[in-house]
C-alpha cells in the first residue's frame, strides 16, 4: 500500500463532520505518532486544535505532543501557533509544547499566564500545572509577570496568579505586599487564594498578620473567615489582638466550623510557644 493511500483515509476522517470518525482517527494516530508529521496530516491535526469539541481538541493536542517529542519540525509548527489570533489556539499550542521536554520557551510560558483569564476552569488549572512543572527555568521573568497579574481586575486572572506565586515559592516582600492587598479584594475566591499563599509562606510580616486578622474579624464570607482562622496558625503571631480575635471566633455560636478552626489555631499557637 502506498504512503498516499494509507494517509488519505486518515485525512478524510480528521476533517469529517462525524466526531466519532475524528476521534477514531486521532486514537489511531496516537498509536503511531510519527505519521502525524507526514504530508497533510500535520495540518489536519492543527485544524483540529481549533475544534469547538474539547474531546477533539485534547486528543489532537495529545497526538501532536507525541509527534513533537521526536520531531523538531512539529515543535516549530506548533510554536508558530502562539501567534494565532484565537486565544484558544494559543493556549492549546502552549499546552502541546508543555508536554514536550525542552519545548516550552518563555513565549509559551507567557501564553500559559494569558490562560489564567480563561472562562474555562479546566484551562486555568491546566495552565497553572504546566507553568509550575515546566516554567522553573524562567522563574525571574515569570515572577515579574505574575506580580503584574496579581493586580489584574479580572478575578480569575488575579486568583490564579496568586496560586502560581504560591506554587513557585515566590514569597519575597514585593509578592507578599501584593498578596496582602488581595486580602481586601471584592472577590471571595481571590481572598481565599491570598490566604492560601500566606499560609504557605509561613511566618508573616506585620502587614500579613494584619491582613489575615482583618479577614477573620470582618469578612462577610464564612469560608474566608474560617480560612483566615487556620492561616493565623501558620503565621506564628501571638499578639494580644490575634489571640483575642481567635478566642472570639472560637466562641462563635452560629458557625461550628469557624469555632473549630479558631480552637485548632489557638492550640497550635500554644504548642509552638
């Protein structure tokens, strides 16, 4: 059988309006990823990256990642998609590159940061996971971009940037200052991300303690107040104000979870003395 004869059916299936045919073709190519770089097959796979179907898009990305592992030409073709006008195509290109050792450059890392503002939560968390796993060699450049995003008005983008700072272990004073400011965000998910960062950072500055204490004292979201009570247990501050706020929270009659969190922190602070 000639190469043309063997590839043509795959091409037809990759462009079929029948999604089951496309998926079958993608599964077939995943078993033989070297075929993905031949003839028009690569371009057909690229087209599938812009499919409205997440199942198609993800499978096409997996095939391309497998093919790119042994083909610099595939890496270069996928990298060119980082300039695509469609955000979803830029994201999936960065995702593919992130699956290949050494293929995720700084431009692709910035595309992952761009995905922090995506409406799709799966995209946001996948971008974070890849950034942490593959972006360590660009830590300084990523830090600068994350510090900018930490003040972004988009709550998704801001929240994810705080989690990225936490996961990358970026706990310098500039980062802590931005996170403390985020404790006053109008979005409860941003406030929770800020508390998560400060908990991971450990022993906190006075500003950090004040920000967390204020969340415990007056936040309108019960989940945030509970998180603040736990976070104070990791900041190591035993000031009169902090202990008094925790004692008051431990006696909250209408929130058993908050009361429990405050009692746990009081016991922790007592044990660490």
